[in-house]
C-alpha cells in the first residue's frame, strides 16, 4: 500500500532532488570562469593549477562529497559540474574575445565534454565511497584522488614548479585522512598503486598536459 503525497510534498521532494544538481551546475560555472580568470591573472606556475585536469576531477570529487546526497545524485552531480565547467570556460573566452562561437562545439571541446562525463561520474562514485571511512572503498576514493594529482605531477615533471605544486596538492588530499591513521595508510597504498595507471592514461589520452 502506498502513502498519499500531496502536491506540496511532491514539489518539496522534487526541489530537494534538484538542489544538488543546481549547486553542481553553479559550481561548474565558477570552475570554468575561475580557471580562465586565474590563468590570466595568476603568475606561473601557480596558474597551471587552475587549468589542471586532475584539479578539476578532484574538485568534482570534493563537491560531490560535500553534497552528502545519495549515490546516484552524487554521480550525476560530478558529471554536471565538469560538463558545465567546460562550456563555461569557453563562454567566458568568447566574451573576452579569446575564442569564437565554434569553440563551444569544436572537436577539442567535445573531447573535454566526454572526459568531463567520465571523470565527473568517477568522481561522484568516489565521493559516495569516501563517506564510509572505515572501508577499503573510502581508501580507494581518497587514494585515487591523490593518484590523479601525483600522476599529473609526474606528467608535468619538466614544468618548473608546476610538478611540485601539483604533487603537494596530492599530499594535501591524503592529509585529509590524517585523523584516521588506518584510512590514511590504506589510501597511501592505493595512491602508490594507482598513480602509474593514471600516468599511463594521461599519456594515452593526452590529458593532464
């Protein structure tokens, strides 16, 4: 037997389900705009971090985790954030007369959108896993997030200062587990194991450079 829900209750439930996705979309706009603005205003190598594939993916992971919602919504929110961020980046570039309208649908943009869906979905899944702090799932989530940054640092090893800064961000991700020594140890092991895999994927796809 199902319980009756009034239109008001249904509207509230719908709003509660849509709110995390709205937050993710707004965060995507902020990330896309912020990336380009920071590249134009910050000195290098710090500016490299704004346009970092790994930083974007970890940002999606942290946002999806902060939303503390169900697994499905977290997964979609991660993808929404990165897809919106890609288009927001190019919209601002158009406004600043740094790109043409075609950039919104250019092959490179489509590639970034596809990667945004893949990376954002993975980030959302990892965010769900990370909430179970006593499990290997949580260790895999935190370790993989750090591994992305370590792999990109490895990929950028010839970039003066950038590799060090990216690697330090990876250490900071692991440090978030410091209050749970077992989780930190497990996440560290995962990071060591997964970093070479991420590096190979970065080399193969051309992302992370």
